[in-house]
């Protein structure tokens, strides 16, 4: 459970830009990971080695807080309409065989409103039908509109991979069951970074491994490992 220096799967503790909220700066799927260009070379290598992904350095909307502005799965990426043309060009060069969709509309923090893996997507019920259709077509999965614990920002409240899921601790047992059935993985409640309930903020993960915030406790690591199957 230490920082990785060689290729290895599992869970690793890390800080990005002096904060344990590592998930705020990254968007990861089974294939790629968007990260800020300013991330240290050692940290980019850590992501490549642990998650077995292509690391794509970019900003979105000029920001290094990437998770709010994008999400995706192995089939495609959903991007905020705040993305700049040059940023979109960078991403396109790296993902020529993936679908890309810029979701138009008033809700620009699209990464906070969509939760997806390679089986399904839970989309915030505040998004219009047009956005839901774009998400379905781009990600190529079943799309369901809903909330978690009566909160609309579902993308912030859980981390879902193809092997498991960790969800906001205030989600009900019925919601845990619904998410498990939707995403075809076991979903369990938990926290990160010593009690933070918004688990996406402190975790970047796929089916191969996870990188979590450095303030995460031993019991939290055990729960995350069990939940995500890494």
C-alpha cells in the first residue's frame, strides 16, 4: 500500500498538487486516463503502471480539475461544453477509436452528473432527454436516470468499475441493490480520505487497480479494495 515505483496492481496512496483529493484531477476508464499536464512524471507513470492505461495530459475548460468536466467508459467519453477546441483536438488525437460527445446545455459539470462503467450508466435526472440520448449513443450502454441518496450529482457519489463499486455511505440498501443490478457488479458503501463521503474526489480506479488519496485510513483501504476488487 505504498507508492508504486514499478509495474504493479493494487491500491496506492498518493497526493496530487499537495492534496489528497486525487480523483478531482483525473478521468479514468479501462483504456485511458485524462490528467493535468502539470502532473509530475512520476505520478503519470504511477497511473500508467497501476491502471494500465494511456495517460493523456490535458486541461478542460482551462482547468486542471478534470473530473467535473468529463466521464466515460471503454466505448467513449462524455465532455462538458466548456471544453476548448484545442483541448478537444488533443483528446481526439489520442482516442481515434473512441466515441466523443460534447454535451450541450446548461449543465456544464457533466462529470458530476454521470456514473458509468462498460455495462451501464446512471445519469442525473436533471439532465434533459437530449443529453441522455447523447450519453447512451456515445457510451454504448443502458442508461438510467436517477439519483443517489436524493442527490443529483451521481458522478461525485460513487466510483464504479467493471469489477466493483464504492458508493456514498448515505445511499440506502435499495439503492445499493439497484446500482449493483444496473452495473452488474457488487456495490458497497464506504468513504475515502478519513471520512470523506464524496468518494469520487479521492479515488481513481479501474478493474486493474486504484490510486487513492493519501489521507485514506487502513479500514477505508480494506473496504475500497474489497469493493473494487483490486
